[in-house]
C-alpha cells in the first residue's frame, strides 16, 4: 500500500483534484488545465521529462488526429448532409419518423466516426428540416445527443473513452463491436421508444410543409462528387482495416486513411495548391482536444506513480469482496453517475490503471474483460445524464444557442438523467446475462 503521507502521494493527488476543479468550473480551457497539471507533475519531480513522454499514449492521439482529418475532408463533399436529407425523405417527411430517422443516422455515424463530429454535421441539417416542417427543433436535437453517445459506445473509435480503453488494453475494433454492439441496439431501441412517447406522438406538420421537405434535392448536398468517392474509399477502407487488420494498430490505420484522403484530394490540383489543401485539413484537427489528452496522460501517470490508483483499486476490491460480477456492476454504475457529473474522458483515463490493478484480485487480465465493458458502457452512456457529461452534449448546446434555441442544463437533465439510468439498467442486465 502507498504511503499516503508522502510528498509524492499528496502532491500528485492535489494536482489531480486541481485539474478536475479547473475542468468542471469551465473558467479555464480544459487543455490549459491539463497542461498546467502536467507541467506541475514534472516540475515537482513526480515524473521526469522522459517518464512524462512515455506516459503519453500516442496511439490514442494518432487515432483521433487521423479520424479528424478524414472527417474534415469528407465533410466538404456534402456526404453528411445528403445522408440526413435522405433519411428524412425515406420516412415521407413524417415529423415522428424524422425524429427516429435522424437519431438513427446520428447513432450510425457516431459509431463509424465519433460523436462530437457527428452532432456538428447533423445539427445544421436538422435546423433546415425542422424549419421546413415548422416543428420545434429541441426534441430532434435532444434525440440526436442521446443517439450520438449511444452509437459511439458500440465501437472502438466512436467515443474517446473507448479509444482510451482500447489503446490501454489492446482490445480490437471487433472486440468492442461484438461485445457492445448487441446491447447498444437494445438501448437505442428503448431510447427511441421513450423519445417517441415524449415527443413523437405529439409532433404534427401540415401536408404543405411535409411536401417542401420531400422536394428538397438531397443530391444538391453533394457539392464535390470526386471528393465524395475519395471519402467513401478512405472511410470504408479504414473501417475494413479496423475489422480485418487490427494488428496494424488503430493509429496507423487512421493516419493511413487521412494520408490517403489528402493524397487523393491533391491529385486533381496543381502542385502549388497542395500546401494550401493540407493546411486546410490540418486546421480542422481539434488540437485543443489532442493537447488536453497529452496533459491528462501525464497527470494520470503522476497519480499512478504516487500509488493513488493502487489504493483506489485495493479499496474497490475490498468493497466488492473480490467478486467479478459485483466489481463489474460497481464500475458500471459508478462510471455512469460520475461521467454524468464530470467529463468522461479524464474519468476514464484515471480509471484505466485502477481496473488494471484489479486484475491481481479478480483472476488476471483475461478475467477483466467484463469490467472493461462495464467501464466503457458506464462512461459512454453516463455522458447522456447531464449537459456537461460529454463533449457532444456541449457541442450541440452551443449550436442550438447560436440559432436561438435555449438548451438549459436543468431542462436537459430532468429528461436525460432518468433515460440514462434506464440505459445503464439495461446494460447491467446484459452484462450479467452474457458474462456471469
């Protein structure tokens, strides 16, 4: 057991709490908060500079950066707008049907890309469709937030917590999809039913308004057919590689897809335009998120060095009496509640070493798989509990407020939190049925 009175233990714990307080307060950008914490870890001698660099998970950074570049270039083709309009038209512009269709499109895109990017792409089209139908946009945006976090739970690349877990454990794209895909389908069906009962059955639109939506030219959204084909090749190829060639490494696949797409985009332009195109793609990378991860990895590395995570794992093992089913259930519910209150990314980064340490009392690394799935489900689905639970929620709220739609914390939470608890209950039953 670590010496809780030692300078390293106290200093590392204080830095972790300091970073969390800054992140939750939103008075300081979270990337700045994490980088300040990382600098303190090195300056106070908890980790050396070399140790801090080794604490950074470059597989996670590479995967995120690669997929961000792919999405940034694909967005210019009009692919995502086309998908949303076609989804609306497939249900004959029925307001209730569109509510379900846009949520399903959001979930599917979130599984294949990532949930933050998906809501940024879907939201503008949602405003267009709702304006044409003359219906309130809030139910649609709410359903899309919930769907983005649920869909992102199903795959390795859909939600940052899964990326962190996959990189730390070596679990593949197929592992995530086969383990979490079935329960995500169940939870998505339940959430669609709830959204229909709350809003869908009340949504009405005049025949003339529905006719306007049916008259929208989905093909007009495709502004660059060549880039559309290139994007489909890059996205399809990367997904195929995740499924069939996971041995290459997630970062390698994502960065290869990004490099291929940038190359294909540049082939049709003269050489003097290449630098401009590459700079445009790189400017779309969310560097704030990547540097937040860099700082966070170092802070968590310092906490691990201090023994705080070993202590947490020991206390958790005692509380659950070394029982694997009880441990998985505890991780699931604690992760869900805390991820609704805190940002799920730093929470998962902190929990990963804790769960690894649990392996010594629960039967080794292989026995831990249900606990990893519990952590993934709790963190990703828990993000639906409040407006600050996941980055996708805040991104959608920002878009809504810019368009004059109030997205209050209390209004969202009163509906979202019970729905999140329902999804966690379904996840708990699924884990118990499948693994215990």
